C-alpha cells in the first residue's frame, strides 16, 4: 500500500527512502523523483522572475485522486512499495515541492512507475498553482499541453 501525504512541511528524502526500504531484501530497484520550485531567471528583467509559488487543493479530493494514481502504478508495475509526498501552501524557489519513490524487484519497473506517477500527478491530481512575482503581480498557472502529452504515453 502506498504512503501518500499532502502537507505544508518539507520532507526528508533520506528518511523517506529509509522508511520505504528498511528491513526489505526483496527490493532490486528504487525510482525517485524530487520536484523543486524553479525560478526562470531568464524572466528576471521583465519582473516575471518567480518570487513564490502557492499550491491550493481540496484535501479529500486530492488524496482520492493520488490514491487512484498510486493504486494503478502498484498494479501495473507490481510495486513493492510507493511513496508520494506533495507539498501545498506557499513555497519559495529552491524548495522541495514533490517526492515520488517507487520500489520494485527490478529497476525498469521502479523507473517506469516513477515516470508514470509524476506525469499523472501533473495532469490528474487536483492542485491549483499561483505564481507570485517580485513586481507584485500574481497569476494562476494554466495547464500545459506538454504535460498532457507526457501523460498520454501511459494510456493503454
């Protein structure tokens, strides 16, 4: 069963890996993705450099959606364990935003499941992102076609 957490506080990657793998000798591969709040420095002169990112969600809806996604990945790749931690609230560039860990008997299953999970989290998990800029402007982040294209490769 997957460990899912939607939380304001940061996470400790090493502690999460230890929690997932402790006492296990059947794990042959661990997939890991750590998402970090990114600032596009090329936009600095226009005042559009990122000052902060705020994520909002409806807790029950978000947990159900992530649960469906992790259930599918566990079945599809016969995972031995899975951790998904997604932060909400206000975060600054350079801060952790999401952690996906998958454990499997073999590396390919762990890596594919990790890619699947992050692609589907970007498109199926109900989070609303708002960017704040140093010039005082703010804007909601629109869905990206490139994220939908990445997730589409997993339909089958």
